[in-house]
C-alpha cells in the first residue's frame, strides 16, 4: 500500500513542476518581463500617434491663423511697385529735326494704400465668424479625440478579457492534467477502467487545444491594440486589470441633463447653427453701401536721348522728366441691382440655418435615445456581473466537492468533467459580462462628455 502511495506521489511530481513552470512563464504581471500598459497611458499614446487626430490638430492651427483683424478685413492694404524701362527707337521722317535714333530710360516707384472703411458690417461679421470657426474646429477635435479614446478603451478591455479567458483555459488545463495523472495512477493500480483514463486524456487534450486558441486570440488582440496606438504590431506589453465596474450614482434624468450640456455632437450642432447665422448676416451686408479710402504716392524719372541735329546752338539732345505725384480719394459704391443674386444668397443661407436647426433636433433625439439605452444596459450588466459572481462561488464549491470525490474515487470522470466545464462556462460568462459592462460605461461617459482626452 505504501508503495502505491509513493508511486502516486511520484506521478504527481511532473504535474506540480508543470504547474509551477506555467505560472512562472505566464502568471502574475510581476513575473512577466513586459511593460504594463495602463488604460490612461494607452489613450495618451494612441491620441498622440493617431493620424486622424494629427490632421485635425493641423486644422485647429489653420482656424487659429484665420482669426484676427487682418483676416476679417479691418486693416488696410499697402502695395509697393517699381518699374524700369529701357527702349531704343530708329525712325525716319521727312521733317527736319524729327526721326533718327532715340534711347529712352525710365524708372518709377509707387506706394498705394487701400482701406475699406465700411462694407456693410461685413468685417465685424467675418471677425465673429472666424472665431466661431475656431471653436467649431476645436469641438470637432474634441469629438474625434473622444471617439478614438473609446475605441482604444474598447480594444484594451478586449485584450484584458482575452487574457482573462486564457487564464481560465490554462487553469482548466492544469486541473485536467492533475486529473489525468490521478487516472493514470489508478489505472496502474487497477482501480479504474481504460475508458475513464481515455476520457481524462481526451479532456486534457481538449483543454490544451483551447489554450492554444486563446493564446492566438490574445496575440491578435494585442496586435490590434498596438496598431490602434500607432506602434509596431509586435510590441510586447502586459495589460493591467481595470477597476471593476461601479454602480452609477446618478438618476436617468441627471444623466440626460449632463448629456444635453456636455455632449460633443450636440455642441457641434449648436456651433453649426451659430455659423449659419453669421452666413445670413454676411448675405444681408450686401444691401449696404461700401466706403473705401484710396491713397497713392508715385515717383518717376524718364530720360530720352536722340541723335537728331540740334535745332539751335546750345540745345541738348537729351530730355529729362522727373515727377512726384500724390493722390487721396474716397470711393462710395452701392449696388442697385445684380440680378437678385444677393436675395438668393440670403434665402439659401436661411435654408442652411433651418437645416442646421433640424440637424440639432435630430442629434438631440438620437443622443437621448443612446443615453437611455446605455444607462439601462449598464445597470443590467452590473446585475449580470453580480449574478455571475454568485454563480462562480457556487460553481467553485461544487468543483471542489467533485474534485475531492474524484480523488477519493467516489465520483465518475464524467461527473468531475461536468463540474469542470460548468465552472469554465461560468468564468467565461463573468469575464464577458465585465467586459461588456466596462464598454457600456465608457460609451456612456463619452455621451456625457466625461472622457478625459486633454493632451
């Protein structure tokens, strides 16, 4: 009997060593020589490297450049011009002292000032319009950042869930390995039939196969996350377990009010309406007169030399002409009729404003519907997580009982396998429920404008 026990203990030694090696190679994060990637760090890296975000930030810079008095038309324009002319002419005439060869040298320079003093308030409207375009561009950036952040969080949680599913598969494989070794010992001692041994071996191989599938699934998830972060696909990292989803401390009405105030898409729709209002004002500005100040200062020097005979003694065959000219004028213009183009422009601008208002109403209805859906979804997900946690405790106790009964030979292999499959299914369901709850919370926080994307 002692020899049988010693043989049984020796048969368990390889399983114990295998378990320790598995833990050392793929267990706790502290033992893994990889960088731990936190969710906030993943968002920071992703938003820093994302090409769409970088393009949109360039658009923000353009909007900032467009804002100012010069772009709006408040400031005058000052142009400088200069010219130099060299010409030669050979003429024949039947009149004395005419014709012959003449050389002309001319130089000129001018400063011209043009300043619109009044353009129907267009410059004031343009100034506000460019300010709103800057705000609109920054709001678009905010919306893009939030979308990218949620996409990164979703892929991060996906990676976490696949790692957790892999851990479950590995745990099940080790349980099956221990069971297989027990069955081998019992078979050697003549305590079981070969069918029970074969059943244990099939279960162990199935669990090994599942581990391989889960390892591949985790590798694909990490590759996708690396690509989303703008990193090399083969970059190694370890994902940290996120905080457990917590209950909401706000009512549905409070959440809806927060969404109405802070949602990025609603803010974009409101900014579009304000921009449409500026376009209407610009169209109305055409009905006012236009007053402009024009001033110029010019200098010119012209020299003409001919080879004609001199008409009288002491005369010169070179003519010099130098001039300084200055001019100041006020120009008033008013369009009386241009084929109703201004009226049509104003009507079209009003239509665009009405469309923007309709778009805001449609967006508000859609956002409120999504908030209600995600709020209720998150509440139900939390209930499911709580239920599955209770179910997992019961499944663990049942597995412990069956494992002890199987060790003592009081239960069949099928009963033990059923308990093992049951706890694996419960663990998988719990992991999925937590993953879905975290994603629902992230999407809800996005709708409420609470995703932290400040760089």
